[in-house]
């Protein structure tokens, strides 16, 4: 969805990209993760072994919470810096934070409006397995580490957010996003 919003003129801050940046060799977050979870979370070249770390944290809620307590504050700090930077360049810019765990991490407080891309749980599972080349059990563990999609739907509706139903083809999704974008732009005038 962020590619669609970028095409429409939005500035995208991708929390996943930030999460990858803060665990690069030499970054204090990577050192903290290794201290917490041990050397097996490192590849031989000193980079984070995301698969090994995933096996540890997605099977243990306490360990996942510990990882999140290490990474989320830094991700939020970088997002806030990027927002400030973008606003300095163009105060009228529409800034989108693309974050799978926006609600869980409390970063929704940085947003004027929350949009949720919703799909049925089974479709979510199949897409995750295909995208990340992981087993069904691994995908289920990752999905279970987040708020259930139906709970997110309930929260976003309560917050007065918008829902994009990603249950059809890409063209249907594009139409929904473009329609919400136009409404957002009209409301800003």
C-alpha cells in the first residue's frame, strides 16, 4: 500500500526499513540484542541472523516483549526524527508511517489518522508464508505475536480510522487507497 501512497504524492516512513537499519553491525541496538539473546543471533559476518532471532522470539512471548522493548523506542525515535525532517522540507507534506505493529507499539499516537489494511486471517497466513518463505507454524507464530487482525479492525474503527479491505485484486486495493487519499486531501484544504 505504501507504494500506492507514494505514487499519489505521500512521503513514506517505513518502520520495517528503520528496524533493519538499527540492527546493522556497529549499531548499539544490535549489540544490545546480542547481549540479550546471545551470539547465535549473529551471522558469521556480524549481521543479525533474523531467522535465528525469529525462532527465539516468536516462540516465547516474554522474549518477544524484551526484543520489542529494545527496538521499539529506537524505531519510534527515528520515525519522529524523519517526521521532523520531512515537515521542515514541506510543512504541508502528507506523511505516512508504514508499520505492521503501529497499534501494538503505541506509535499510532504519532498519527493524525490510522489506516488499516485488512484481509481475512487465512489470506494473511498464506501471504506471509509466501512472502517470507516460512512454514505455516512459523507464520502462525508471527501472526500470533501481533494483535489479531479483527482486534485491529475494531480498534481502528473506534479511533475513527479508515479500513482498506485487501481481499480483492490489486486494482481494487488501489481504488480504495486513491479514494481515501482524495478524501484526506480534500479535508486538509
